[in-house]
C-alpha cells in the first residue's frame, strides 16, 4: 500500500517568508509525528498528534512553528518568518496504536536563503 | 533526559563479512526500540522493531537484540552486501509508548566490494 507522502520534496525560500509543509500519513494510522534533521543536530522531535487528543508540541523550537492535523489525516507544518537556522530536512512519520512502529516519509528539504 | 549513542560513527568492511552495530541508551524505561536505515538524501526505512519485553527480532540477514537493563541494543548484519551501505539509526520510545522517538546519531556503514 501507499506509504507516508510529503510535499514539496524541496523548498527554497527567502528569510522572513512563511512556508507550509504537508504530510499525508498511511491510511488508518492514528498517530502522526514531525521530526527535523539538520547537520550537527541529528534527528529531533517536533510535534506529535494522536487521534483527537491535544497534540504534544514539546519539541517545537519556537512560536514561529505550528502544525495542524485536519480530519485526523493530513497534517501541515507551518514555519513563519523563516530564519536560516530553519534550514533542514523535515520528516513526517505515522504509526498504528498496536505496535507503535513509526513509518517515515521521504522528507521535505527546506533551504532558507 | 534520554540520550542515545551509536558507536562507531562510521564503519567500513569488505563485502561478505558479518558486522555488528551498537546502540546504547541512558534510560532503560523504554517501550520499544527501532532500527532504521537512511540512504543519502532519502527518508528513513524501518528495519526492525523490538518491544521492551522482547530480547531480539530477525528479518532476513538482520538480527537486532535488546538488553533493556543494561541499556544496549545491537544490530547484526550477516554476509554484508554493497547494497547495505547506508546510515543506520537506532531510536527509542518512552515507557508509555507511541510518542516521540529519541534518535542516536547514527553509524555510517560502507561495504567495500
């Protein structure tokens, strides 16, 4: 079946602009996660959605970052007033509640110039 | 705070050899541990998931073990092939499960033909 998909695959934006990154999880997966992978920082957790529960936003680095998940499926990560340090690969994952095994999408490479 | 370490950071071995990748974590109260591979410019591919109650999991030429009490996991790759060249990441989830993964920094594996 279809895996996790993310769009766009690459995004180049100017400093100060807002960007939106999209994630389509595997159908039927109740949990959705966003991570960021940057040079020197490794992979770090950003935010986690589980069903109708309030999201765990504890990994968001600043209030310029926000995310929503509509209808328990598609998620959008929004970065406002982008900074050069936001340049990274943003990865989305989804999982079922039984095994909690996370499946990752191909990522969106964000470059802030 | 959970910390995950992978040693070595890089490893090169001739094709056909068996090899072991190491992962250690500081907090033994984990729900599960996952091993991933990441090819350059790509997302993460899940290889094996070990629940905290399990000692090992096998998939083809891969075998992962878990010693929760000592905070260690190993990934054994038998009869290595050039196609195994990638970065291997281990990640642990908290005791209550289905939440953010804490990743190691990875081991970059190169199989020499």
